[in-house]
C-alpha cells in the first residue's frame, strides 16, 4: 500500500470517455489532452496492430473502408460496449501510454465512463481491459453522471437535473438529484444509427452504396430532425449496386430527415419514458430546470426543437457537447476521495 501511494505521486491519473466513435482523455488541471477515433488497424485474421501498435485512432480512421485485403480497420466497441476484448486492450494501452508517458512501473489510476445500462459482465470487461492496458486502479462512472457533472448541472443539490447524452452507439437519459440517478433509460441507439439509416436509404432508393465516413458527412452537412428554414441539397458519390460503377447523385435534407426519422423517434421515446417514471416533485423541478442534451448526436440540427415539442420542456444544448462526458470524468478524478464510496457501491471494490 505504501509503495502504491508513492508510485501514485508520480502518476498522471486520467479520466477516459471510452466511446463507440471517439475516445477522449482528460488529465487533472490540463483538461482534454487526447481526442481520437476509437478505431484500430490490424492484420486481417489476427489482433496484431499495425505499425508496431501505433495504427490507432486518427491514423486508423483514415483507413476505414480503404484497406487492402490483408488489413482491417475496426472499431472494437459497439453500442457503447466492448465487442473485441484484445483490440480494445491494445487501443487503451496506446492511448494511456501516449498520455501518461511514464515508465511501466508507474501506472495511472483511471476513471472510465460507461453506459448506465450495461451488464456486470460488460463492466468487468472494461475494467480488465484497462488494467491489462496499464492502469493501476480503475473506477467506473455511469455516463449520465459524468455528463451531468461535465455540463455543470447541480446534481448534488435536492433538485432535478436531466441530461440526454446521445453518443455514437448509445443514448443515455437520466434524471439526477442529490448526487445519484433517480431514474434513467439507456438505449443502444445513437449517431451511428443515423449514419446507418442514411446508408440504407441511399441503397434502397438510389441503388447507391456509400461508406460510413460519407454517411457521417451527409448527416453533418444536411441532416436535421426538424424542418429547416431553407432546405439543403448535397452531391454524394458512391458505387452503383447494379452496374458496379462509381456514380454520384444529388440528395435533399428533406429525404435525409425522413430517413433518420426512426432513430430520432426512438430517442424521443426514451426521453418521454424517463419523464413518465420520474417522481412528481422531480418532474415539477424540470419545468424550471429543463432538459440538457450533449454528445455528438445532440448536434443534429433541430433535435432540441423536436425534444422541446415532445416534452413541453425547455431544451438546452450544453457548451462543447462533444467533450461533456470526458470533462465530467476529470472532475470525478479530481474529487475521487469524495466520490469513491459512490463509485464502489455502483460497481465493485477496487482496494
């Protein structure tokens, strides 16, 4: 224990938002120090990471959809949970080493955000991956709590704070009060589902096949959840599924909005279901406090208006929604002794 405490003095402890699309790392008093895609390039048929383990993050994302037959660029997390244990371990190891930059005997403590709806087995997988990747101690915090803290909401006070965190693979909806989650919904639908809906629409309607990166570009440029004051158009290129040849078409924001209608509706339903389960006094607080949304998916045009119409509440997009959860893990890290009992009750005992 004494040796552990001494090593801890030289450690760069960190908070990690381990996301389906992106992994962000925060360090105490430094803020966000790493923000890279959760992508790893490996040799096909193996879990050997390319370039001596360095084909991770931004380098690997550039390879998505463009790799030769001997290489696979993969995302080791799906719907907010680990789908490939070994590759996740390699990815975490690369990110931890890149941020920590210390010898192998000085290992960091890490706080990792996880979806509130994952199972005990899935939580254990995150812990094991982080420990094998080089973490000294691992603490897990539910994403809604981290998001609420990162957004600066008064979650420790006896009043309701509601957060909707729309990530790449999951949407977390929670009402919090007195430093705990009162009621929550966690659904495995997020920004990736918007992209998949766009891909399916173009394939079904135009016989045009596009990749994930191009679908994401369409979503960002002309995607919306509500009608726009001035509807948009965009030229998109892909492969014709009938002729097999490259082709480009012009699409409209109206058709893309209709294509994404189903995942948007699922997110709205999760928000209304959470409100329906809220205690009456907490529900009353939300009339004044409103709903706060964060995560990459929350930046879809008009989503705040659609949620406001569905709930009758004020909806606010938080400042810097992409880094909200990561900033929350950093605050957890800075107040670890204060929050440690809550962390241990919600997960396991790490000592």
